[in-house]
C-alpha cells in the first residue's frame, strides 16, 4: 500500500536526479566562460605591456644615439681646439717673439729709466718661461706664470699677450666662463694689441661651444668685419659655415 506522501517524495527525487547534472554543467560552462574572459584580458594586458616596453626601448635607443652624437661632436670640437692651439703655438715659436719683445732688455744702472727696463726684463723672462710651460701643456703652471708677468709689469709690452694666454689656458681646460672673462679683458683693455682679433674669435668659439649660435654668428661676423684678411677672419669663416648649417632659417 502506497501513501500519497511517498509518491510526492519520489517525484521530487526524480526531478532532482534529472536537474542536478544540468545545473552542474551550467556552472562549469559559466566557469569556463569566466576563465576565458580572464585569460583574454590578461593576454591583452600582456600585449600592451610588451608594446609599451618596446616603445620605451625605442625611446632609450634614440636617447643613447643622441648622446653618442653629442659626445662625438664634443670630441671633435676638442680635437679641433687642441689642433688650433698647437698650430698657434708652433706659428709663434717659428716666428719668434712678437714685435717689441725680440730681446729682453738689459738695464743700465746709469740710465734714469733703468728701473722700468729692469721690470721689462723680469716680465720678459717670466713670459718666456710661462710660454714654454704652455707649449708643454702645463696649463695651470703657465697660467700662474702669466699672472706673474702681470704682477711684475701690468702695463708693459707683455701684458696683453699674458692676459690672452691666461684666457687660452682656461679655454683649453673648457673653463669657458673664466676664458670668456679674460678674452673680453683683452678686447676691452688692450685695443691696440694684435691679440684682439684672436680674442674676438675665441669669444665666438665659446658662444658656439655653449650652443649660443646666434651670438656666435654675430661675434664671428664681427671678426671678419673688424679684422679682414687675417688668420682670425679665415678661421671665423670656417666656423660660420658650420653655424649656418645648424641655422637653416638664417637668411644672412
């Protein structure tokens, strides 16, 4: 004898048995879809990360190439500078002392101007010693020697050249601020010196080295205008050609 309650329980059990696999399958499908979405999102992010890293590497390579070009440019400028300084020293040595400096005067004790002549002799000795140190590349020692020249005879025949070569020692060491100050001193305080053209040239070079290209152009053009048919004017023209390539919009 079956009871109505028992029939109801059996029916529920059958329904549960039939629906349980379907529910389990639905959950698995949902999990699979969710895992697929997560995997897809992770892959997309990975791709984006890889592309970002590639872009950063390209930018770094560009920076490295730019720095490499700048280093090569500085090295080339330094070689040019040393070659220029060597040429100038060689030319001066072959030419001998500048006019007015051919001989170190020997003082005559009976001469009322003996004291001044003695100062010239001392300054000349100091100048020649400092100039030899400069030729040997002893820039700091040469600089001190040229300062001794100025201390001995600030208004003598050697003064303008001493100031100029002090500037050159700073320029050789790429101490451009100090070099510029002394080159300007040559231009301002020794207008009659034959070193004025060279000092103006080097002021243009310094502006070029510091990428003040318009100022460098103006200074070098002034060298050509103020000192035509000189070595300084020819050197100014060479550097002006380079500046004009770097300033393509320059109409002059």
